[in-house]
C-alpha cells in the first residue's frame, strides 16, 4: 500500500467519524429557541454550513470579479454566485424552520416561513417510512397542511402518543380526553 492511499483512507475515515459525531451530538442536544423553549429548530450544523458556503462564495466571487488571471472567469463567477445562493438557502432554512409539539396540536413553521398549527383532531392521515435508514413521520391535515420530519432528530413524543391514542380508541385526543386532573370534563350540577 502506498502512503498516498493510506492517507486518503485515513482522511475519509476521519471525515466519516466527524460527521457521525456531529449527527450524534445534534440528536442528543436539540436546538431549542431561547425565547420559546418548546420550539425545536434545525440542528446548528445547517446554519454553520450555510455561513461557510456564504463566506467561501464571497471569497470566490471577490477573486473571480477582481482577478484577471483566471482561465475561465465566467465559470468561476457563476460558481461563486451559485455557492452564495446555496449558503443563503441553508441560512434561511435554519432561520425559518421550527417545530413545537404540544399535547393536542403541533405548531410549526416551514422552511419558507409560513406558520401552521396542526391540531391532532384535524389529522386526515399519517404514515411512517424509512428514508436512508432514518424513520420519518408524515402527517396531513384535513385542510391540506403537511408535516414530514425525522422523528429521531425531532422529539415528537406528544404526536406519537396521540397516534397511539388514535390507534387504540379510533379517535384523536381532545382536551376533554385528558385524565389525571389535567384538562377534562368538569362535573356539572345535575339540576336536581
């Protein structure tokens, strides 16, 4: 084996371990909003990658638009603009998206910035699927609102409890279904 091949293998192994460690850390430490702790945002890695793309794209653009020594300045300029655009997409996705699962509803904002409130009683259908080894849950409401996310990355325990409740009882939990002193039907005088 040549030294070059061993070095390539070591670099690839280090990169794979580094990415796996970042993914593990992001799952163990969800990125919660400081203002609203119930809101879970995308992992911080998304923002870091976005800013990294922006910086690299800006540096490439600076070189492409100011240097006369490039062999093909048009391709270099197009690549720098594309990298900047990709960085902006990552930063805006991170900035906009959040999910806040609650006992009777899940509030979320899409990557495009549109706010949604999906009540469990309004769920028309849901499905579990595995994509690239990761479990995904897709939920659609009667109004057409759709939420699809990785349930290992985002703690969706209240929604999963509601799905279990639906499977057992045949209906979605409502505020009157709570037991144990929380919300529930209040005793009304019988009038007698």
